[in-house]
C-alpha cells in the first residue's frame, strides 16, 4: 500500500470520527440547550437494568474512542508529511495547523480527564453520593460545552492550514 493510499485512509478516518465525536457534542447542545440539574429518585438505582447500563457505556464509549482515533490519525498524517514537530512547536506556516492540533489535544484531555471521570459518577458507574452526582452533572455539562465551543476555532485552524495560509 502506498503512502498516498494511507494518507487518504487516514483523512477519511479523521473526518468520519471527528463527525462522530463533535457531532455528539453538538447533539447534546440541541438536546439540552441549558443546564438541568440531575434529579435522583430514591429507587433509581434499583430500576437501572443491565441493558441500560450496557447501552450507556456503549454510547459514551463511541464518542470517547472516536476522539482518540481523530487525535491519532491527525498526528500520523502530520508525521507522515514530516511536519508534526513543526506543527506542535508552532514553527513557521505549520503553526496554523499546530494551533488546531493543540486545541484538539486540549479537547481530548478535557474529555478523558474531566468529563468522563465525572460522567461515570453521574451515570452510577462509579459510586458517589447524591450530592456528588449532582455536582458532577454540572461539571460534565460545562466540560461538554467547552469542547463544543473549542470545536469552532479547531475547525477554522484545520481548514485555514490548507485553504487560508494567506491569512497568516
């Protein structure tokens, strides 16, 4: 397989999984335009079936792992072109894609190390008191909104790196 075919495959992976990841964030904004505090009923834990838990884990796993595919495929494309170090150190005209890459890295870190640990408590995958679960619901809401907002400059810098270098 030639590098050209690998590059095409990586671009498709990058785009498709970015749509899954970012699409999930945008869908959450449409479904929940404002924060609604978590309501915990006394018998909620007993009503949760193993099928519901499996579906919740599957749904959340899809967009979390999509973020890793996007990050890895993007890094590999930059490495394949020989510009990964220049992009990450913001050197020359590669700084434009580098800014996009750093925003993407921040978004992945936010997802994996802020949103997901709190979301596990909200969903009951990790034991937490009712007060802690309610607090975590706010953190997950804000963390998700942060990634949604960061996706706008991310898309701009990714597109500008190949279609708008004259702007910089």
